[in-house]
C-alpha cells in the first residue's frame, strides 16, 4: 500500500509515517529507487512508539502492551540490537505472553490470551507479573537444559 493509504488507515500525518519509514519502524516496507515511493505491506501495523522502558521488566511489559494494542514492535524502538530484542521476545513467547506470526516475510507479535489479561493491569502490577512469568520460564528452560546435559552424559566431562 502507499504512504497515503497507510496514512488513512492509521490516522497519522505523512510526515510521521515517513519518519517511521526512515527509522525502520515498518518492516517489509520497500522504497522504489527510481521514484522514491514507498510500498508498505498490506498487513503493516502502526509501530508502538510509547517506549520509554529502561529496565528488562519494563521493556517486557511494554512489549506485551504493544502486542495487545496490535501495534508493531522492532528493536530500534527499544534501542536494542536484534539479538537482544529476540531474547526478550523468546522469553515472552516461552512465558506464553506473546506469539509470533509471519505474513509476507514480516514477523508480527500478538498477545496471547494470558498476555491480553496481563496487559489490562496497571503498569507496576504488569511489570511485577511479567517479571514473575519470565522468572518461571527461565527456571524451566535452565532445568530443561541441565537435564538434557546430564542425560547426554556431558556432566561427566567436568
């Protein structure tokens, strides 16, 4: 879709949308080198630009809220490198708060039913519950990895 079509859909100015495009907030958008016109994917979502999160818990809570609002999140919004961003996403998926969905090569993040429930809480309560959820998921992952190492007999190497 064109910038003006996306502008009509999300009720934002062309200036704002061009800013999002320059910053890479609309994955899958491609600029025609000859005309300079942008082609934005049909399923593109307005990016979540309310990111003020600084701590890990706040970043995770913010991601859950964005997914619940059906807004798009990308590493640049959080000033994270892609691998760190994926680490947060993996933890939220493992905690059953988010799920991934790929359309036309672009990955979207949706809140699960549990994530939707959590997103309706106030900021501090959300951060606390997301932190607890992530702690549980991390403990389960570590236990699983430890069990796999021991079962494979790799624990004898040490």
